């Protein structure tokens, strides 16, 4: 799966927001010698989109005595596959970034040591997908949704679509670009959203209609958003599969705050993506790993999440920045599928989708 919106936009925002992370050169965590002084470290293995502010990581060190080292491993799928290959001899102590579309793969491989993190009681039950065993801890969530170019629809005097059903109407013919479900995280999320909406026996028929209505498919998010989407300034497609956080992310790049974000969200086309962290089985620094999982659920870290990774905190009492509430959309009823359902059908669905849509 391709690295999504967060990696592309957060990288551009690092200078603006003053974000930074401590990056590991490799290896496991524990006590290490630096210039003759003993320094305790805990290693977080993650995908490339993990970001946290320097001040927040410093606070963790002050509270626990552990320095966080971040070891990145590409996109979410690639990072997870590396951990599966190194099972029993993990590269770090905690893994962050496995989401509900890949969760079953990690759990089936017994990658994690169960641990119930402090603060979990502040997380809605709907996001605690491993509630019985606590092998993973929810950290953030976001919604994959169709975004639209407000100017295009205003100029055309056409109401933007709001639901999956709208997208197959003649009025929106040849207007939508999405990503390859076999190679892209948002592309897969959009496919899963249609499967949740229409069920096992109707989702493929929906895609037949969407294909007949002129949907365009490209490899990844960046190509779809920056090259083909008119809302990003270059393309001629006024509809794109992206994220509910895309409008506020776009505003953050602007020199001054507008009255309204130039892009909007079709709130009836969303699929919820939840990201988790877990204590790796065989972690060298298990105590530090548990402390880090507790910290990932702290208000300090949770309130750092939106502007660093452009997703929502899972804690109900965490404050969200004004730019998110002013320019973003709250998705009250996103499409969702149980991880077991995804695990049972994901590969088959992607194969069926590819055979139909990519012909």
C-alpha cells in the first residue's frame, strides 16, 4: 500500500509546525552507552507517517527516563511485513501503525504481548477492536472519504455527491478518481467501504455501475490528489478518494485562513480507519514499551496527534485543534467492517475488484 496523505502533507508542514522526531539508526531498545553515560531507550517501530512533536517526546523522557527512538519501515503494509519476518527477534519494543484493514494479519502471527494500557477506559468501545485480549492499543482514527472541489460544483450549479449511491448517478459521470485497491491504503479503504455498504452479494455490482459511470483508477493517493484532482489545482477530476482530514490539511498550507476550505467531504462515502500500537513479542525493553503504550494514550500525546499526523485522537477527552473543527467534517456514521470480516475476504475482494475494474 502506498504512503497516504499524512506522509505527503505532514512532511510539508514540519517547518511550519516545528515538528520533529527522534529517529533510530536501527536495532532493539534497552540501555545503551553514549559518551560513557548510560541512556535508557525504547524503540518504536512504525510506518513512515508517524510524527510527534519534540516537546511531547521530551515530556515522555522526563516522566519515565526513557528516550524514544523511532525506526521507520516504509508504508504500513511494508513495516508490518518486516515485523512478521523478524518475529521472535523484533527490531524494537513497540509497533505502531497496524490498522483495522491489516489487524488480523498481525494478530494471527502472534506479534504482540498482551498489555492493557492506562487510559483505555477513555477510548470508545467501537475503537477497541481487541478488547478481550488487549494485544493492541488504539491510538488514532481517520476516515477515508470522497472529497470534492467546491468551486467546480458551484460553477456548474450542481450539488456535490454525498453518498455511495450518488456516485453512480449520470450527473457525476467521469468526475471521480480513486486509487488502486491492490496498491493503495485509501483505495483499499474505499473498496471496503463499498463492501460494508452493499454487502457480499452487491458490492461488485456497485463497482460495475461505478466503472460504467466513468470512474478513473490510478496507482496511489499522491497521483490521484495532486495530479488528477481539480481541488488541488492541477487535474480535471472534481471528485477524489482521500480523507476527511484533507480539507483542514489543505488549509494549513495556505498563507491565510479562508472562510471555508476549498474542498469538501462527501460524508456518506466514508470508511473508518483505526490505527493501533502493540508491545512486540520478545521486546528487549518490555517495561519501557509498556510505558510508551501508556503515553500514547495520554492526553499530552493524543492532543499532539491531529496536527502531527492529520488524524483524530482516540481519547474522548482529548482536545482537537480549531482548524480541524472549523474546516473538517465530523463523520458520525462511517462504514465499518470487523477485522475478522476483512481478514476473511480482503484478498478475494481485491482480486475480484482488480479483475473487474482494471480490465
